[in-house]
């Protein structure tokens, strides 16, 4: 596997896109290839085993968006801080990605590069084009494998089309119009031209229609975790929605829901995991808890999973650590949470300490968090109101079952304090003084049912400082697509077709009823209701920024109104700037209504960023094209996005994907 990876990486020498190797090199010599004969990729990929190895690299690369082997960053967090659901919260970092409107520029990769606990924008650019290159490798060599019949070749093509389409779907909604690379380039190419978003979406749609025809159902496959027909249908439905083919999107979701053998899990199943320390935080077994345990996600009895991503520590070479309990939980053990008598509220004695008490072991129950990202108050509170009522029954927001953790669920474990055994308090009951000096990083709720994972390494070490998430030997299997999302996509398609369709609420309520909600939708629902249900059900599964921007395009294309009655113009919804509350895209309106952005500085006592000012500009609808990619394209001109330095609306672009593909043969 490592040899195949090296050969694939070598084949990427000509891929100027985003300085793919620039992040790890001081020069741009990667544009000059070494002789291909050194590696002879043709001899590597002329057998089915070589093709399977290349596909395995695609699969492993896919899960790395969710599971990032980095102690302070998860790549998907960037998708969430560019939404209404999360913000950056590593307040010890002066360059924390908070003032986005000012910080995000085409050249800011020099200071905000990759996994530095602020964002992963440049990582997403270069890694996503790398994933496209992996898929293009399969497509370039599959027809030359003589041992395969046409049906088998088409299966591989379909799976590679899916991998490529998934990544292009992300890029066109993160960066807008971008260069299209559809094949392996055998010599350096420095004259790329930007291809329009809709042209790329048209290509993806045609490719995925082919994939749906030729890729088998999961039930016909011996391996779990590879691209299957159901996954192809899901992504095809999203492409249809983006292009305004709403009836076709609904047809794909109808097939998934009614004809493909999937069903929502309604009862407990699989293995019951009682959590990190049941004496501290007991779990009452329920279907939502079981559904999101990694050990249950890909088992045969789970009828809801459409496609998952295996990530198990027993498979050491392909395993990627996923430290959710370190990166996504509050930072509570450093003394900044106080008791009413001024003492450290939450202490962290290890299991060998004389003061250890298993009833107050929060480092194992909830992990030793550092809060690189935190949810907004909308995400933890406002979102959970339906029919103007907080839904007390929703298992996805239930502290009573152990699924959800509130700060008040922590109890003071400092025996020297008069508050010992009492719930944490944010304010002093008598003086009103704030008892937490940095509420951004240290005071927020957590969807524990999503983020808890067994940590074999730290569990085995009695002197460890606490659990961090899935470490070596653990299980971090994750969902790519579940049937619940198919219901929500069908509701969305129905909304664009006819917003007064009385059956839209039925699709939302199917998901809510499974979660044992007491509040169900009645009458007509809005696009906001649909997006809220996505936020509740698909947290840390969907790419929230991408989905909000896809829906922004759908609203502009369909002319349908959002939940506030706004309509959007296809010509300018993504070409506006400013931080005021009016205008912009639907993505921007969700942010200004529900997030912490554009509300002014927040006064906290933090070592690196004492008064963060969260801002977001309408132009941030698309991220800037990295300047490294533009300057490396020496004999051509890539288009910069609206509002950023270098933007020129006269920059030529390919109008069709066929033009872009034909141009790939020219090198100059």
C-alpha cells in the first residue's frame, strides 16, 4: 500500500493546483517532473490488484476529512466554523480564525496554513485535488487491464467517478469556479483556466448517472466501506438539486427510501457501550446512542447505513486517529472554572492518585478537552425549539439519557470546596460574578452521543490525563451517508417543486419520530425547518458549509423563499460584500441570524486572544483561490473570487466541462 501511495504521489507532479506540494516545500520545483520511468506506473496499474490498491487509497483519503491524525485539529471543523453551528475557540492562539472578514485573503495561507488550530482551508484545497488525482489514476488505467470484463471495468469507473465527484462537489461550494482536472497530466501544465461551477456540476451529474448504473448495491458486495450504488444515488441527488433537477433528485431519494432495502433504525441494536466512566456519567441505552457507536455503524443489523468509512485500530496501516474528545469538548481542567468560594471547580486526579473518585472522573467520562472548536448557542439551544417549544423528548438533545452533556452536568469534584458534589455554576448566586473567565473555550454543551469514542491507549494507562477519542486499537468507524439524510433530501426536493406540499413534513417527522421527539411539524414547513433538522440529525456527518452553500444555490435557482421571506438572485447571490445584516446569500443569512459572527467583540480573559471579534463577510460565501495556485499557473490565468484581491470579472473561464477537458491536452 505504501509503494502504491508513493507512485500515486509521483504521478501528481504536474498538478499545479494549489501548490499541492507547496505546503511542505520552500520551492515550486514540483512543477518539474522526474522521469516517469523511475516508477513505471503503467506496470503498477495493469492488474486488478493494483487498481484495488488505488481504490483503497481513495477510500482511506476520504475518511481523513473526518479523522485527522493531529492532536489539536479535525479538518471538518473548518466546514462548521463557516456555518451557523460552530466557531473557532482556541483562544490561546492569537491567529485563531475568528475575524474571518479581515483574516481570510488569497495569501493568508502563509500565516493560516493547514493544521495550526485555526482552520484547514488550504489543507482542504490541496488534499481535495490530491483525492481527485487518486480517482483520475483509476480512470486513466482501468481500460488497459485486460483481465477485466467491461462490467467490472465500469464498476471501477463508477466508484472512481463517485470519489472524484464527492471532492469536486466540496470544491465548487467551498471555492466556487475552479480549475477542472479530469485526467492524469503526463507533462507539466501551467496554462489552466478556471471552469464554471455549473459546468463542473454537469460533468459530475453525467458521471454519477453512469455510476448508479454500474456500481453494485452494498448487498452484492463482499467488502464494507467501498463505494456502493446507494452512495452514488445520494450524491447524484445532491447534484440534481444543485442543477435545479428537483424531480430527478426526488426520484433518487424515493428509490433509496422505498426500494433499496434500507430502513431507519427504530430500536436499540448491536453492542451497548456504557461510556468512559459509568459511575460518573451513566448512559441509559437508547437507539440514538447505539446508532452512533462506532462499533455499530457498519454491522449487518444496521439497516440505516448507506455508506460508512471503516476506521479501526486493529487495521494499523489504514487507521487514522480521531480525537473528538480532545478537540471538541470544553477545556475544564486548568483552573479557570471556579467554585463559589473561589477554588478550582474541576480537578483531574489520575486513577493512581489518593484523591481519585470514580464518581467524578470527568476526564474519562467526557475526555480531556481543549476546545479547538465550540458550538454556537443556537446549535446547543435555539435549534432544539420546534413549534416554539423546547422538545424535551428529543433523544439527540437528552441529558437524562446521557446522550447530551451540559455544563451543569459537571459536578464540583474539589473536596476542599463548599460546593463539592454540586453542579457547576456560571455565575455566583449572591454577587452575580462570572465564575468562568473564558466562556468561549470552557462553557458549552456537547452532543456526547456523537463524539464519545473508546480510547484504548489512555484507558490502559492509569496515569493518563484523560481520554481523547479513538486512539490506536480503537474504533472510529464513521457514517458517510445514512437513510435519514435521504428523507431530508427528499423533503428539500419537494420544497423546491412545491413549498406547500403537505408531505414535506412527513419526511421530517419520520426522522423526528425515530428520535422520540414530542414536537412534530404541522402544516407547511420552511427551508429553515429542513436545514434545522439537518443540523440536528447530521451534526458532524454532513459538510455543513458545503450544504448551506448548495442550498443557497438551490434557493437562488428555484426562486423559492427562505424562512424569513427572502428570495435570491442567481446573478448576484454569491457576489456581494459587507458585514451588515442585509443581503448576501442564504448561507450568510443563516450566519447573521444564528451565529456569533458580526455581533461585536467578546470580552474574555484568554492568554492569546482576549477579546475575539467574530466576523464573516458576504464575500466569504466562497473562499479565495490560493495565491500559490494562481502564481504557479505561469502561462495561464486562474480567476480569483469576488471581493478578494486579484478579482477580475473579465478573466476568461471555460463555459462547459467539455472545453476544459479538451484543453487538458495542451501544455504550453
